């Protein structure tokens, strides 16, 4: 009996806390890739500013765009920028524009499993495009071997593994291949899901990793963060300056800095194959999608406050979660853009 | 709530109002109305489901029409969608699953119901019921970590070397594919077949067995020639329950099928199923046509289940002309 009374008291106390916590609730939905850092940011921001509570659902970039367009959430988030049709649809439905705000950076890395090869391989853009188009079919093909002198590559058939679920990771990978290969651009194109010429599909980063680990002579692509956190070996990729670069936080930020000079005012920019000697070529921003006009002034100010905090103090904590920081130039430009939110 | 009130009104009693109130006082009429309401809900939910799927898949119906069923390009970039590889994959994996699960399941059920000591039977039944309750993602993991390597190192060489000239066993194996998915599905549906078949076999009247034995048949003869035919309808029912689960299974299939929308004769080739592609692509389906094509696939799966169930009913009606009503 005592236990029940205690339990009831506990439940009542919890209810009291929940009821007392009448913070302004701001809802968002979208990309899964930045979810760990977003949930950390929103949590820290709430403890610092108890008046605002951000609630983020990682339902996928596509669903995020859809929900913010329908107006069921206050802001969205995406790994690939919205295209012109989507911007137009938003304008028509909501009567105002939508703004893109880069938050952190991510990258895709090639991971492989070849019997007897334990060194990190070098991949040229031609080799990657050839493999994923199904034209380079053996590991000892000159396209791969010429960049890996001294590595004893077998004459085995290459098994390609890609994502089966729609994903920002796939968007970045296919965006890169579209830039480096005309044939890829015309035959396949870029998107969160594409019609793959060859290969097996794995669900999520873990599905791709599992298939690569289990299938001899296979190659796939995963997010850099996933590869780092799970100690998955991955190869280097040749960038636009001709250097083979292994992805890490510094080389990803370098890619963003290389692209920052040509940053358009709406921040919708692809930084794959970016210029810069140390830039990693398969990198990308991830964006928050904020409507330009808010009906509710309280929500508007809360979001503006959060964006300012995210670009300042918030950036300091991203590297602990293996995300690459925004370069300074981009941060400055974004701070000015916050004023456009009305 | 509006639908429930109309259902209540429509379901009014046939008899006059006086006796209606009399019955209401007894409580019988209340019980009848409430249970009728529950039964009607099931029908209403099904109809609402079909309606939603139909309305939300108008775009692909207008754009592709019948071609949706017979083309095999699935390309979100150029907005071209064809359902054939998914329909093919769903049917092939389910067929493989049933080919494996039916003999195994019915054999096990016969042993448990007829030959095993009752105590052993009850204990085993407990474990079988447990298997039926395991979430499908667990079976998917089992597939990824045990069946896929086994497929590559044992099953593939064993079938490809002697029978490689047959189209269904040709070509390389990546470990994942139609057959792997079929095997995982078979493991998942066997408990259903055993459970239901055993119950049906146990409910065959004792006289039937005793009569057969009295006529001088052996124990196996009485089981195979008398008890099993008697319980045929119920056993069929268990198989269709298994088929329904195999057709709609999502998680376990997507983990081991290879997720490649291609039609291949070889069972070792990777493929795709309807439920798997919906689960994989729904969250990131951005265009209207893309999203609606996925919903149209849902409708196709519904139709497929509906048609196969209809055929099953027909089969039961035809084959039970001389059978029995047990478990029907």
C-alpha cells in the first residue's frame, strides 16, 4: 500500500513538473543525419532558455520538406537543398518564401571489403563512377589499380552496395557522381533514391555496412560519422586539385571553405567536388528550413534566437559528435541572413 | 463517431418496437447490438482502407494506367514507375517460403498431434507459440547473420554445382536474394502452420481414429488416410494464414532480399518486394507522383492478398465437397 501511495505521489509530482513547464513549443521535422546534434542543441538551448522548447522529429528530409510546406511544423530540415519546384510549391501554399540555413557538414566515404587488402585504397572520380555505373567490374581494373600502386588487387568481380532507403547520404553520393561523370548525370542523375544501374541495396548505414562486411569483394558508401563511430575502414578520394584526401572533420570543413567564396545568397549550394587543396570532395551542408514570414511573433523570435546561438556557441559542440563545423565565412553570412526572417 | 451511429441505426431489429424494448430489458438485444457494432467496424475499416489507397493513388493511375503493372523501371529521378519487379519478388519469395514451410509445418503438426506423448506435445507447443510471437526484425537479424553466410558457403554450392544448368539455380550468389528471403519467411510462418494444424488435428473426433484402427489399419494409416483428410480444411486454413503473413512481411524481407528492383529467373539473384520498397522509400518520397506510386503499390499488395485469399476460399469450397467441417 505504501508503495502505491509513493508511486502515485511520484506520478503527481511528474505531472506537476510537466504542467509547470509551460514553455513555448516549436515543432520541427526532417533529416535524420543531423538528428544527434540537433537534439543535443535543442536540449542545451532549452536548459539555457527554459521559455522555449524545440521539438524535432527525424522523419527524413523528404518528409521534413513536405511537413513544413503543409504547415504542420514550424520549421523543417533537409540534407539536400529544396529544388525550384519545391520552393515554388511553398510560395504558393504559404504565401512567403522559405530560407535555408546551413547548420553542420557531413560527408560520404567509400568503404570496401576485399580479401587480402588491408591498406586504405585511393579512389579516383573515374573509378568510383565506373564502379557504380557497372563499367569497372574487376578490382584489378586499371582505373582502380593505377591509383593504388603496390597494392595487390585481386581479379575478383566487384559487388556494389548502395542504400535501399531514400536518404540524404545517397543524395550527396549521387550529387558527387553527377558532377564528376557526364554519363552518370545523363543516365542516373542525383536524388535521395535513384535507379541504380548495378548493385545490392542495404537499409540504412548499418544495412550497407553489414552487406559490405559480409560480401567478399564489395564496395559501398556510408556517412563519415557512422564510419568513424564504428571504426569502419574507408578509402581516400581524389579531389579537384588532384590530391587524394581521406575524409575527416578538417578536410570536410575545408571543402565548405572552398565553396564559401561562391556561396549564393539563399545558401542552396552543393559543395561536392569543391575547390581547395585539402578539401574532401564528397561533402555537404545540411540545412534548417525556416519560413520567411511567421504569424506568431513569439515563435519567430525564438527561432531567430536559436539560430544566433547555434551559429555562435552551438558550433563549439559539433565536433564532439563528429560533425564538421561551418567555416567562418559561412557563419558571418548566415548571421546577416537571420534578419530576413519576419 | 458519425459512422458508428449510422451503423447502429441501420442495424435496427427486424421485429416490432415493443418486443425490441422487451428484449432490450433482457440484455440480449444490447449484447447483440454491441457485438454487431464491433463486427461492422471490421468491415468499415477495410472499406476505409481501400478507399484511402484508391483516392491517394489517382496520379499513377492516370499517368501509367495498366502499364504500372507490367513495366519494370522504377526511377524517381525521371518519375517513371513500374510495379512488376516488386510484384514478382513478393510472389516468388512467398512461393519459396510456402514450398519449404508447408511440408515441414504439417509434418511437425502430425507428429505433435498424433504421435508424440501429450506431455512432449504440450511443451513443444509452448515453444512454437513463442516462435510465432518473435518480432520480425529478429528474424531479419537471424537472416543477416546466419542464413546469408550459410547461403553463400553451403546452400549455394550445394544447389549450383549439381543443378546450375537450371535457370532457377544459375548465376552468382551474393548471399542475399529471393531464396534467402524465402527461407527466412519460411522460418517465420512455420509456427503458424504447426500451431493451427495441430489444433485442427487434435479436434478430429476419437471415433474416426478408433474406427480406422478397428478395421485393421496401422497407426500411420489411420493418421494419413483418415485423420489428415478429415482435418484438410483446417490445415488449408493454416497455410493461407501463413501465405498472408509471407506476402506482407516487410522488415525481415528487406534485410535479406538485396533490394534490387530486377526480375531474374535465378533464385540466387537479388530482388525486391512490395512491402520492402514501401518501407524503404516512403519517408523520402518527395514528388506527388512518387508518393502516390508507392501508395498504388500498397493497393496492389492489398489486391494481391485479396485475390490469393479468394482463390484459397474457392479451393476450400471445391476440395471440401467430400471433406469435413472441422476447423472450417
